[in-house]
């Protein structure tokens, strides 16, 4: 087996190399539609970069969904 010695590593946590914002927004759109909403509201909360659980809590609160767990499961 060959060993590779790295001198540096790059972690893309903010969309610098890969634009993860649009797929994130699309996933939120699918999620709220599963709860009976037509689409994201104009004042949809900013959840990108907040973390999975805090983001789900924001969505649940904003749309009046009682269970954060159901939002996470969706």
C-alpha cells in the first residue's frame, strides 16, 4: 500500500468550492411542501450555516410545525 503525505488540506465549509446553497434551499422547499405548504414564504428564515437541528427548529417555528423531529425526518 502506498502512503501519501499531505502538506495541506482544504475544507469547503462555506460554499467556496462547491455552491451548496441552492441544493440546501431546494431541500427546504421539498420539506415545507411535505407539510402542505405551496413553497417557501418570502420571509423564510435563513437556516443555511446554522446547523441541522437549529435550522430545523427555525423552519418548524416559522411554519407552525409542532414537531422538530418530523422536520428533521423529512
